[in-house]
C-alpha cells in the first residue's frame, strides 16, 4: 500500500507506520492524532528530498555511528520484547532500522555541512533585541529548600512529626535529623531538595516554603505525601537577567534560527521542483 509518492519514489504504508510510531514517541501520545499523521507524512517527504541531495554529495557515515544510534533507538523501548513487538507490528527487521538510521545520519550531516549560520550579529543589534524582548529574560522567584518527611497521615504520624519539630532548635539540628529520620530519598542529602520555582511542588508545601525566611524552620505541614518540616536555605528573587548574562545564548539562538530558515527555504525549493502526491485516505 502506497501512502505518498515523491518523484519516482513510493512511500509505503510500513514506512509511514514506523515514522508515525516515532512521532507518537516524541509527542508522548498513546493514539495518533490527525496532526501526528500529517507530521509523519511531511517528515517522510522532506526526509526523502534531503536524502537524495545528501547522496549526491561526498558524505560518509562510519559503521560505529550507526551501531551506537541503533542501541539508542532500542533504548526508547521499555524492554526487548516491546522492541520486537514494534518490529513485528511494522514488518521491520534490524537491518531496515539500521538503514533508516544511516539515512538519518546522512541527512543530519548534510544539513550541518550546508546550513551553518552566516549572520554575524553585532553587540548593538543583540542589545536592541534584548531590550525589545526583555520580558523573555525575567527569571522566576526561587527558593532552595530542605525538608524532613514522615510518610502517612495517621495520628501516630502527626505525633512523630510534632516530636521531631520540638527537638529541632537550630539549622544544625534540622540537618542531622533530616539525615537520620526523613522518609524521603533526599535524606541522603540532608533533606536538600534544591532550588524550585512556584508551581513545581504541591500547593501546601509551596505556600509555606515561599513564606519562610532563610534558615527559618516551619511547623509541620501536611500534604498528600505525609507530614513535612521545611527549612529554606536560600532565596532568589524574580529579576531581569543582565544583557551580559544572556547575550551569548541570544546570539546562538538567532544563529540557530538563521540556519533553520535556510533549511526551510531549501526544502521549499526542493518541494517546488518535486512531483508529490499524498494519498489522503490513509491519513
């Protein structure tokens, strides 16, 4: 069954199914949507056009690179049986997958060799773009917290967390007790949870954490995970990142956009010269 033709090449239903499966993995979808199906077809068409260009250039792909990518591909699946089921479902074999990987690496190498950014962006231009988009560089308020957790919500659990809180007189007590008594895996790091912004923790925990001062220790806090005692060890207020902090990243982003636009224009040109027919009924 043919789902599309590109010049004299026929894209088979098996190719389409395999590509769609990868699209679903990347989009974290259980069932294919119309958009996912379209994306699979478009990627196959673009891939074939780029592959033909790449094959005409002097590019080689080492066998070791193919084997390493094949191992990474297999690791996308939870088990060897799941991987084999995918092969059977799509009527594929190892060599077919490796050939697909070789073609993908060929395309990637062709793209990286031919679509490097050429724009040299001055500091003045970067600063202008920084000022025009300054809201994009506003960092979020953050706290660094440690906690002691007693799992469960029984009266006994509440009694335990209260006794623990009464025994804590200073931050040194907190650190020692977190290491010895906390039910959270963070106990091996003295209860340290690292930095986090609003919206990353459960609401009850977050509401208390963002209202504590540095080295201030909370009363017991109940969440769906049990009872916590929270200590804040650092705080970072929301602020605009300085131009010097972001200019290199901004330059790289603009150069990446420049490369992507060149590639898009190239693909459009290839498509304009190609004879493409899609069998819509298979989407």
